[in-house]
């Protein structure tokens, strides 16, 4: 129910913490005789740590947000993430404490039982909520004031599921002919008071277009007069992304239309730390011997330089020197001068360059960009400056990409949106789609998503599915 979201959150959190503790004790008893656990009281420190970590990670990854609306497969992903953190913490604790009895068996039992019991809890809670919400004596009568796009979207995503404990009575709208749900319109907005009385309405959702909000004061007065609870959906759907945030600044409620995880300093620190460690590892273990080999092969194909350096757009719209292995002939002396995309069958690509581009090996020098702080391992690919200038007049959101560091690979790239087309119309469509994927990545970033993209990139390189040219 709309008014019971906090209650549902606390209920689910409480049940899961009970499960964490119960599973811990069961796993310990299965791994060793129970008296051994009692004698090693420091293991209860681990138990407390696991409780805190479950609370922390479940809030960070939004595990309890709209749980009753989401499919079990989506929620299972959250369970696996939380369990991975739990198992990792247990391994580290056991290693530091030099525990010799509660080791592999204990951790295996704990992880498996935690996944099973939390999965069962989710199914049971959803079953109970659905069972009790469908009892007529428990239902709350509700109407939606307004019958526009916002009202319809709200109905389709909530009351249509019939799992919220509400009896949807209908819409109130003045312009009935323009509505796609004319059969659900039960009256005009001016008849609100009479409808509240005749239908015994308990709650009202106001979903009026922004130009009609002048009527809000009158609607609220009528609802207050009859002790009817009011919920307001602001008509900002044209501007707000799916990842928005509502917060308080002093005594003022603030709606942030795009809530970006990397706007928070601690997440930027974690991402940057990973970038430094990962790029340093790649440079030391691979590039230290691979660069000389590739350099010799490039020199055999061309007398030009081994590295290609180009100005590209980085974080906060600042340009930086972007590094690649040289894959084109030297016919284009000033490659920063104009927008000339590389396409399939391009005559400028050298024989070794074709191999490097197809395997993505031409991108390896960008690990030095990552180490310097110009780029990240994962992020929107940095645009060539003339390219950025051409499309900034076509795609309004293009500069949103520059709120984060550009990446060596990205969400758009693992979905095949890599390279350009000689057809300007097709290239424009491709660019819009690529920016759409980039913005989704920025709004949905997590360290787990970065690991997923890195894994997909490596897999595509192994299988030769980089779709490079």
C-alpha cells in the first residue's frame, strides 16, 4: 500500500536479519558441534558484522525498494549480491582470526542456506500480502483525479496488479473524450465531494497535468473535510528520469531529476581506487612486454609513429590527450582537424591495424590514460572533439555523458554500439542510441555493473564479437 511502504521495509528487513542469524547458527551447527561455536565466542563478532553488512548492502543496492512489484528473478540478483558480500566478509574474518574449524563447510552452508531462506521469505511475504489485500473487507476505496498520461501510467503499474489492498473505483476527469480509459471515468473533478460520499472513498491520488495544479487547493480542502488521505503525483515526467531523488534541503523538499551514484564522493573514491589498481596490474603484467611486440609489428607496416594521440572530450567537458596504437596510414596528417569517421573497409586501415581494431588491442595504451586520471576502466567512450561538436546540436543530452570519466569500455560498447556508419542518418540514430545507453549507465552505476561490463568485454574479445572495424 502507498502508506505502508515503510512498514513493509521494516518488516522485510526484520525477517531477513532473523534469517541471517538463524542461518549463521544452523551453518555453524552443521559444520561443527554446537559447543565448539559457544567456546569460540569471537565467532559472534562475525555474526554481528554480518548483520550490519546485510543492513548496509541491502540499502546501498536498493534491495527492499518496490520488492512487491519486482519479479523474483530481479530480486534473486539482489540476494546473490548480498550473499556474495556476506561470504566475502566471512572469509576475511576467518582468515584474520586464523580460525581452523569454521572454514569452507561453514561458509558454503551459510551462503546456500541464506539464498534459499531469503528466497522463501520473499515468496511467503508476497503470498501473504496478496492474500490479505484481496479480501474485500481489507480493501481501501481509491480514485485518481485526472485521466492523462501520468494517471494511466500510475494505474497500469500499480492498481492493475491488484496486490496493493486497494479497490480502484475510477478516474475523475473533465475532458472524457480525450481519455483512453473512458469506461473507467466515473465523474468530473467538480463532483469530487459527491463521489467521495457515494463511493465511500478512503484515498485520493491527484495526477493532474501541471497547468491544472491551480485546482489542487480546492481538491485538498474537500478531502480534508471528509478525512480522505491525499497523494500527489507531480507532473514532471517529461523532465525526470527513472532515477530521480527526493531530499530535504533545510525545510525545502528538493527533487533531483537525475540521481547519479557517482555524484557521491565515496563511490567516486571506490571507482577511482579500482581504476588505479586494475590499470597498474594490466600495465605491469601485460603492457610491459606486449607494447614492444605491437610496436615492432606496427613499424613493419608503416614508418609512422607507433602511438596515435588525439584530443578527446573528458570529464567536465575538459579535453585530454587520448592514446591508441596507430592503425591508420599517415595520409591523414591532422586527424584533429575534421570529423572523418573510420568505417568498414576504410582504405586508411593498415594490415596490422585491422587486426588490432578487431581484437580491441589498439585500445590498450588507454590504460595509461586511466592511470593518469583522464579515463576510467568503464564509462562512456570519449568523443572525438569534432564528432562531439557535430552531434551536440542534434542530441541535447550529449554533455550528460561528461559528468563522469570516459571509459575504455562501456555499457553501449558491450551492446554492439561501437564504431560509425558512413550514412549520416544511420550514424545519427546510432549516436542517439549510444548516448541513451551511456546515460542509463551513469544513472544505474554500481561497482557490480562495472565488473559485469568488464567480464562481457573480455568475453567478446575472446570470441571476436567486438563488432569493431
